[in-house]
C-alpha cells in the first residue's frame, strides 16, 4: 500500500530527490526510500516537507479511506 505521495508531489513541483534531501539535510537514499514507500518519514518530517514544498500536509498522503 502506498502511504505517501511524495514522488508525485515532487514531480508536480518540478523538484528532485536531491533538492529535497538538501532542504531537509537528509541523504538522497533516504528520500528515495520515502518516494518508493519502502519506509515512511515521521509526521514531523511530513510537516517540514509540506512547509518546504508550500503545500498542505494532506497532499503528501494517500487517503486510507475506501471510496
């Protein structure tokens, strides 16, 4: 199950994993693992990413509720 939409949001914003890694002080490998939903960042990191990307935190998350 894909929990986050980070990969999609980065494409929409024309940003790279490297750019986000630099903004957060994280490695590109970490960002890549988040983008593939292999692991998930903390809620605090989701908030930080939302601020950096100038979006609502909800845009980084897939709905867990079935239609």
